[in-house]
């Protein structure tokens, strides 16, 4: 058993941490307050090649492993969840379909500039009436002589206001539910594609969540990413990695919040002594540390399994569930440690508290993840002695 990072991974962690602390961390508050896309920061991080972390060097990527991707997620989230939401969307979900299924021209136009941070990509499956239940989406793709005609509405789409291209889930056969879904590349400026209302939210600010409308939007045949009806399978192929990535975000947020709580507990005095010496505050500190370390083990173990080709759906689900719930636990406890200052604008505790909520939905809600974990465990539990 070896729980340490390799030399290369340690070097990477050090590099990423320095870059993120220099480029992103100083702007975390202003990104949150202004709730606007930080274009300059986005470009700067792109110029360092991080958005291509999963892609091969031949196309400008880093060809890094899942452990390194998890390190990147964690370090980004330590600085700013809003920015981390933007950057990780660019690294994986916003660009993966075009990487796997795009034509050479589509990659030249969208993927390669996205890797450099010059263009922005996102993914759209959630609809006003439908989130977890992907098979229930209503956006239709009707085949015609020119390709596909897209009609429908999407909601909660990260970076929808600034995205240059969107990978959109639509159904060609609603009666087949998941078996009818395909993903379609829609580029900005396509007639019939428009950006609607912004959802004002308290969490992951800076990464705007938007309504997108497709009103008879004509997509060429090669706009279909892969094959008709296989979209849910394609999404499933990357779902575990998405979950590990979000587990990494949870870890980063939990650690940042924990450190701020710890500092406060050392400095703040009540009844003539630092509040961190009261048993009830010590209990919070101990519990937070143990939960964060447990989340770290689950998360990096899942990433390590992924790199060895032996990751199971359950391992990734456990990592995402536990790490994000831990982050929410920690931000709550840290807020309490801050007393009234936990809700004061001048302290980051209130931002951490709000940002924790963002982690609970994408990649599967905790309820959905627990269902996956329990069903798998009911079939086979490793603790049983045969
Ligand atoms: C900040 C933010 C950014 C987002 N960005 C994007 C994006 O870029 N693209 C995109 O497509 N979507 C995006 N989403 C949407 C996100 O993917 C959905 O919120 C998520 O899929 C859950 O769907 P829902 O919110 O509609 O909840 P629902 O699916 O309606 O669930 C509501 C409640 O019911 C529970 N529930 C549902 N089904 C079950 C079940 N079978 N068993 C037990 N409980 C169940 C859920 O756990 C939850 O508690 C974003 C959301 C947020 C908050």
C-alpha cells in the first residue's frame, strides 16, 4: 500500500497550487460579488494549458491522469468555487463530446481554442421540468434533409451567457427515454439559438447559470456527437470522472473553509481564552479534520482506481457523495465557529457557506448517489464472508 503522490504528481500539485493562488485566489471575492465571468483570469489560466489537462499533448493538452485532474479541481476550489466551476466545465463536460466525436473542422473551430482558453464550451441537459431524470427531457431533435432541427428549453446552464459552443442533449425518440437521447453541438450565432434569463443564485457566483432556448435550430448532420440514441451512454462514460472531479471540488472547499475556521478558533477569545480551547469547538475541529481526511482518501482512491482502469460506479459515487456532504458539513461548522462574523461580508466564511450548496447537484444529487451505492451494496458487499 502506498498512499503518497508520485514525484510527478507532487510537482504538478505544487505548480497548480502556485498558479491558482497567484492568478485566481486574489480575485475570489470580487468574482463572487460581481457575479460576472472573469474573462481575463480565464484566459490566463488557459494560457498555462490547464483546460487541456485530460487531452493528449498532440492537440495542446497535458495528457495528465485522473489523480492530477483531481488535484487541479481541489486546488481551484481552494481558491474559488465560482472559478472552479467555470474551469472544470471547460476541462471536461464542456469539451469532452467534441473531443471524442467532433470532426476535424469542429475541433479546429471549437476544441483547440477552448483548450487555450480562447473559446468557452458548456453542456446542456437540464430542463425546467427535468434534472436527475435525463430520460425525461423534452428538447426534440427531428431529423431532416439538412441534419437535425432542435426545439426546446434548457435551464441552469453554466456559462450559458458567454459560451461559444454548447453540447445539447435532445431526444430523437422520447418514447425510448434514455435510448432516444443524442448530444448535438450548437455554436453561438446559430439561428434559433438564444440565451434567455439568468438564474440569480447564491452559490458558485461568477459561473452564471442560464436559460437557453432552441427554437427550430437547424444543426448539420455532423452536429450530432456520435450516434443517435447513444448520448446517455456517452455521458455515462464520463460520469464517474465527473463525480471524482466534483469530489475534488468538495475537498478543496472543505480545506479552505477548515483553515479559516481554525485560524479564527486560535485568535478569537471568549471568557479569557481562545475559543478553540473549548471542548465543544475542539469537537468541531476534530470532526472536521477526520471527515476531510476520509473524503480525501475516498476521492483520491477513486481517482487512483480510474487511472488503473478498475474504477467502479460505486467508488466514484461514494467519493462524490461523501466529499460534497463533508464540504457542506465543514462550511456550516466553520460558519458557527465565526459566530456573528460567519455571516459578515468581510469574512470568507459566508462565501464558503453559500458555495457548499453548489456541490450537491451536478454529477448526481446525494439522494441519487445513495441509491446507486445502496443498490450495488445490496447485490454484493465486500464485507461479507463467503
Ligand atoms: C450551480 C449549478 C450549475 C449547473 N450547471 C449545469 C449545467 O451546466 N448543465 C446542465 O445541464 N445542468 C446544470 N445544472 C443542473 C444540475 O445538473 C441539476 O440540478 C441536477 O441534475 C439535479 O436536477 P434538479 O435540480 O432538476 O433536481 P431534481 O432531479 O428535480 O431533484 C429534486 C429532488 O428530488 C430528488 N430526487 C430526484 N430523483 C430521485 C430519485 N430517483 N430518488 C431519490 N431522490 C430523487 C433529488 O435528489 C432532489 O433532492 C446546474 C445546477 C446548479 C445548481
